[in-house]
């Protein structure tokens, strides 16, 4: 069995192993990480040899930590990263490069249609009718997008939304509200087979699916990192938030989407969103304006250039072929946008 795990912001860990009588055998750990002393690699292998195959990644990491000599230096990876690679080997997880990735970057769409496209395209991946897809959104109008489980009245000031011409829609994933203005927002979705995240915890899958973005940002001079559970942050503040939804099908699929602040009208945002004091204190700041630090200031690049550099970063890592929504997918999405995502019943399903 073979498993790989690219540590977000770090190095690649590779594990080859067999399983006999319910325990790990012939474990061989490798990768492009740094480790001192050299002999510690043998200690890692020995710690995993004979381990029960049903141990979790943290339990495997504990065995490794206990076996490492004092003063061991692990740079670019960790004992838990090795545990994750083992779990991915046992789950027969796939890798990014196992797929022919497609890119959808169409013209502006309505907020409700974007919600519907996410659901339809992910269902197509789950059914095996569509390959893994990166979709970059273009917004046709300003919007507030609330999470699947958020209270509408607690999150949105209806008078403020109406005053600024903002449509309120509810997405199928959890997480918090997104304040959207077409020229100020960069949004993308990943519709991926469940096999890609096998062996990862729910929390680890967030950072794993966005590691390519951290690399793209670094190429634009922005040092960013993942701030658990679902924020991409810099020293100046949050620049993006992610959300996920797992769909079942013949193979299952994961919808992972991210909204990034290219620029922001903070006063307008505060006029539309009801951002509670508890949420702000949890983020370690007293002002909602200070929570978001837009990419326009940090990169100095036009929005279109930021998007193009992100796409090129993904293509350089994993390959990417230009595609589009099929007529059948669009027809289903338009029907879903009208029947579900534009309906008061769905939008106010948590009043």
C-alpha cells in the first residue's frame, strides 16, 4: 500500500507498507522533508512496524514521538503527518496527480445560480460523470451568502441588504456569512472525489485542499497560512474563509469552496451583516474592519491578475484543462436555482 501526504506549507511525506494479521508490516517512510539525526528515520519505521492497522493518525504519531531520540529535529513535517500518510495508504487514498483536472471560469452568474452549480457539479463528480473540477466564480450581482445552519435574522440586517441592493442566499455548506461585491471578491470551488481526502480528518482536509492557494499567494509576495478551522490568514489579518459539504454518490464527493477578499467596503459590510461581539472576540480583535485584510493591498495586483496567477499555480502543480458547464448541468442548476436557492423556504430555513 502506498500513501502520500503533502503537509500544508511543508513537505511531502510518503509511506509504503503492507498489512498482515491486522498490523502494519514492512513500513518504509520517505519524503522531501528534513530530519536529524539520520538514524531517526529508522526509529520512525520501527515505531510503526507491528502497529495495529486501525490506529488513528494521532495514535500513530504518539508511537513515533515515543520512539524518537531526544533532540530529534523534524523540519517540514511532523509525527502526525506521518500518521496521516499511513492512514491515507490504508484507505487507498488518491493523489491530486491521479486525476485530469478541469477548469470552469465562466462569465458572471446570479448568486442563486452559483449555489446551484456547486450542488450540481459536486453531485456529478460523486456520480462519476464529471472529473474533479476547479470552478472560479464571477458574480453577477452583490450578495450575502449565509451558511447552511446560520440564522437568517441573526446574520443579516434586511434593511441594510435592501439599501445596498444585496441578494441574500443560503448555501449547502456550513460556516459563516460571506459579504460579496463582484469586483471585490474572489471565489472558487473544488469539486473532488471523496478518495482524494481519504485518511484525512475533516479539519485536515481544509488545509490540504487549499495548500495550492498558499503557494499561489506566496508567489505573489503574500505569506499566508491556514488558521483552523477554515480561515486563510496573514500577519495583517484574515483574507479568506472556506467551507465544505460532503455528498454521497457512487463514489462520494467533497465540495470545498473559498471566498477571498480582494477589496472590501467595510462600512457597507457592517451595515449589512450583524457581526456579533462574541465572534469578534474569538478572532482576537475588537473591530470587524480589522478582521479582513484585502488582497488588493497585499499584492498590488489587479483582481484579474490575482485570479490568473492562482489558476496558473494550480495548473503548474496538478495540470488543468479548460472546460465549461455542460448544457445538461446548466439546465439542472437553473431549475435548482429557481426551485430551491431563490425560495424563501430555503433561505429562511433557519429563521
